[in-house]
C-alpha cells in the first residue's frame, strides 16, 4: 500500500492495522507510507447483515482481511474463488476489467485495492438484481 492517500472528511473514521482513528473537525489527507498496512474506511464497511449478494460476499472477505479478522492466505483463496465465480456471471467488458484488476490485487496481497475495485461492481449488481424476475 505504499503511497496510499486517504482523504478524510470531518469526524470520519478509518481502521488502520486494527486501530480506529477519527479525523478532526476539518477535511484532511493522510499518506500511508507503510507497505501492506491494513486500511478500512469505516463509512465504506459492509456490516455482516448486509452480506446478502455475491459481490457483497466477496467484498466482505477482503474487508475481513483489512480489519485483521481473517488470515490473508486463507482469504486469498476464498477471494480468488469468489472473483472467478463473479466472472462467470458478469461477462461484460467493464466488469471483466474490474475483476481482472481485483484478481491481480489479491494475488499481490493488495487487499485494499482489491476491495476498492470490487466495490465498483456493487451498483451494477444492484441494477442486475433489481431487474431480475422475482421467484415466488
């Protein structure tokens, strides 16, 4: 994660290597210089009860690594398997590019970057699920 820049709003919280840090009253920027630091914006965090779709499940696994609640090696296998399953359903060019980048990020141990890419699929998944016919 060398060179990661976080732009934080007033009172925004971020989890850095297991410690919750709250920004002050003004907007600020933090440069994270330590490679492989585990960073998670709490405003972006997916809560366990929100893990109800395929993309959210894969995002949640990456999030667990960043929060220190999952072993990176075990999570890497789960993430790669989940991304592969997503690539079978999301076959458009843009989704494939995002999934390829997420795969590369996971392979390199860059879980924050992988989560950031995977989150880009959430609006697309929401549209697909909204358009899907409901089974009774």
